[in-house]
C-alpha cells in the first residue's frame, strides 16, 4: 500500500524513509518521533535546503518552461515570418518588415482572406448543422439499450476513427454521383460526416448524465415537447451545445483531406491555401494563414477556460 | 371495499389498467376511483409497480385500460393534456430558473398574462410558506424547501389530479413532517385529487382518506386507514400490512374460531367452516392476571420500535406479538397469560388464494 506523503514533501522535500527517523532538518513534536502518522501530520520547521531538494523544483520549472516554449515559439516564429520581407539564415531576426500579407487579409481581396471567409462559413455551418443533427442522434443512442447502443456508438465512431483519406475517398465517389463534387455543398456534407459522428458521441455522453425527469415533470405541468425543448432542455444544455458547436467548428476548420478530395481544389479553404503557399515558397503568406488558423482554437480554449471558471463559482 | 365508489363525481377514474415493468408480468386489471379533493394513497411493497402505475396515469408509461380525469377519457392524450401533474420522489426543479420562474412555469406554458402569473406565483408560494424565496436559485434551497417549491409549482398548474411518487421516502424524520404538512396544506387549499404511492404504512395512515393495497399485481383492498388496518380484506393484504399475529385453527359449524387461543366467537365475520387462520394486531392481545382466565404463553423475545415495545410469545408452535410496558418488560422465559379481543380478529380460510379483483 502506498504510504501518504508527509506534508513537508509537498513543499519540495523528500519524505522520510518508511519507518525510519524523521529528517534531521525537521523538528518532530515530543512523543511523536519516528515516522508515525502523528509526526507526519505535525507542523515541520524548515531547515537548510540540500542540493537534491532544490533540484526537484528546478526540474519542474525547466519542464514547464520547455512546454511553454514549445507552445509559444512556433507561433512567435510564425508572427515574425508573417511580417518579414526576406529572412534567411544566419539572421536572428528579419532584416526588413512588411505588413503586406496582413493588409491582403484585412483588405479582403486576397486569396487568403477569401479562403478564411470560406473556412469560417463552412466551419460555422458544420458546427451548427452538426449540433442540430448530433443532438437527437446522441439522445436516441442514450435511450437505446444493450447491443443497439454499442452498435450505434460504434457507427458514430467509425468516421472519427477512420483515416480522413479513407473517409474522403469513399465520400468523393458518393458525392460525385450526386453531382456535388467540387462544390461547397459537397465539402460541407463531407465535413459533416466526421463532425456528426464525433458530436453524436459527445451528446451521448451529455445525455447519459442528463436527468430526463425534468422533461417529464415539465410535460405533466402542461408543456408540449417543443416547449420543453425551448424552455427546459436547451437552456439546461446551453454550455454543452456551445461546446459541441465549437468542436464541430474546429473539426471543419482544420479539415484538409476531405476538402481536398471532395472539393477537388475548387473549394479553397484556409488550410488548403496555407498548403499552397508553403508549396510555392511564399512563407510570409503561409505564416499569416497559419496564424489565422490558430485563432479559433485559441478562442475556443479561452472560452472553455472561462466557462469552467464560471461553473466553479458557487454563489453564497 | 370501495375501489370504485362513484364514477360520475370522480376526479380520477382508473379502469382496468395494465402496465408492464421489469422482467415480471406487471400490473393488470387495476381499477379505482378518486374523488375530487380526496387523498388516495396506494401502498405496496418495493417493486410492486406503484411508480409504474402512477407514471401510466400521468401518461409517462405505456398502459392498457382507461384513465379518466374529471370525466374525460385521457388514455390517448399526451402528458401535457391530461390535467394530472406528476411529482418524482426527489424534487425535480429546473436548475436554470429561479424559484419564481419554476413556479411560474406551468402558467407561462399556458400563456397566462404577466399579472396573473405574478399574482398566482405569490399566492402559491405563500401557501407553502416560501414567500420571500422568489429570486433564489434551486441549488441554494434545502431539501424541504425544494419539495415545497415543487409542490407549489404543481398546484400552480391547478391540476385536477396530483400524482406524488413516494414524496417522503428520501427524507429524514424531521423533514418528513415538514413536507407532509406542506402536502396536506396545499391539497386542502387547492383541492386536487391527490394520489400518492408509498411503501410506508405509517405515512399512508397519516395522509390518506383512503388507502389501496397493491398486492400480487392487483389492488387487494381499498379502505379508510382505520378500517384497513383493523380489517384486512385478505390474508395477503394482512401480511403486507404487517398485522403481525397469525394463529392457525378452524372455524366450527357454529361460526366460532377454535385454536390454541381458545374459542373466539366471530359474530358472523368468520370464514366458511373448516381450516382457517386468524390474524390480528398486537394490540388485540392483552395480558391478564388471575382470576381472569387466559391462555398461557412463554416470552421468547422482544421487539423494540420507536412507538411501541412488544414481547414475542410462543403459543403452540406459533409466535404472537403483544404490546408491553417499555419500563416493565417481561424477561425471556417468563410465563404470561393473555387473551385476544375477538372483535379485532379477522379469519381467513387456510387456502385463501389471491384476493378477488376489486
């Protein structure tokens, strides 16, 4: 059995050896010497810190710093690249700055801004339609029992688990026969396939934890199913629906394979445009597009963090 | 037995309801009437189908048979059009709405005017002694307050029938009293027919105008509490009601019951002549001292309850329970002499099968 760590270890010190005497830089209360539970819970007095004890917080700080740098450095470099006219090794910083790519985005005429708008519209529609479709699917799956529930969940999981290229190839054949190859509608339908699968599983989890008795009671109080949905279910699940919308949005926003296979290059989204700029060596525009791609996930992360903070607040 | 006393003046009429639940056969042929403003309690063991029956009446569970509310056949109607509000065992409030908006909910879905909503909500909250709680969130309320808000919301809808599913089961004794009083007060004020299910016989006795006993998938008996506990209609009902004492014997040709207890005159209340079982409550047994005659019994144990202490005595292979003074308990092994009050004895033939449909 794992022994509970003494409190002193929580501020960066080693615990005493099991059954052994307390460290000599701590003062145990009289009558509670040796590693007894009472001595472990007793207040300790700090002594001089040994190098080994100092190494642990230092190691933690290095790890945290490495993680932060790995997250920040790529974006910092992208930001520099997006405003650099020409930046070659061994120059540490761009010798000359330009706002050309950003002006193109803001101006709205450039391929980058058109692609960003197309991506935004596609992602928003995918999020909204994905929620509208996945919410009832998730609810239906939740109400199924036994093997039907497992089968339904597996079916929803399939387009999520399968490689996008495989899903896209199959969808391409199907959508081409419908005359939707190379169209925005075809790409939207293609994006909806993994989004609905993923969001159905998400809503299955949501409804597994949802207390449906509130809906029953609302019905007997005189509310029609539509009134229950509008006045009870939807407000109660507002945060979950917003999260699902964000998930659907991000699934579409980052989609490359399905867009390429079904859109056939005719539907230009931001990720495709970034790929094109990278291939053609236009680093400034590639970096600008890549930074734009990072914005919605960052906004979603911030929103989730804020929502989590709000739910932690317990009013008096 | 009064399962279907009226019909025309009933707020609720349940006719030949059948519902399936669990892996068993479910309920079948359940019929009863509840009058307007009446408190009707259905008692049954856990798993007897009480909740399913209540849900079927509310339209929340599929059922065969007919349900009439205020003379209107609602069997084919959805829950919102049945005029019967169902309250779950634990209060289910809308967590995103304030107390005011929770209580206003049934009025808002009926598009009541703002003025009437405000007036009505204030009135029902006052009726359950929650005035001043309008702006509170449900999560800030105590258990008893939540129950009272749920009750206020239910009566705000002015239903013809109020269906309560074991409303006191999950409460501690002090809260039970609070919620019980709120139920009775709200029901008296707004006069819905109240149908409450419980497995707690004491609660049934305290709340009910009439009690129905659900045994073996059917209503075994419907009676006022006093009559029910004194005169169970069948051996199955008596056993469910915990009448406690059973003595085997036989009914003689002259109608008297003969057993190790002696000969008990039944005054026409007995079964047909032949083997029979007499059932009676502990308070039908009385200790006697000489010169009064009685039957000799030996104490074999004690039972201590909050409201009564009993001695368990052995009599010809059977055991009986009789109340004793909690400060003067006869020790195990002591010999007592007892008599049984014949008026409080009910006799059933030994081969009593399931009770006849009511």
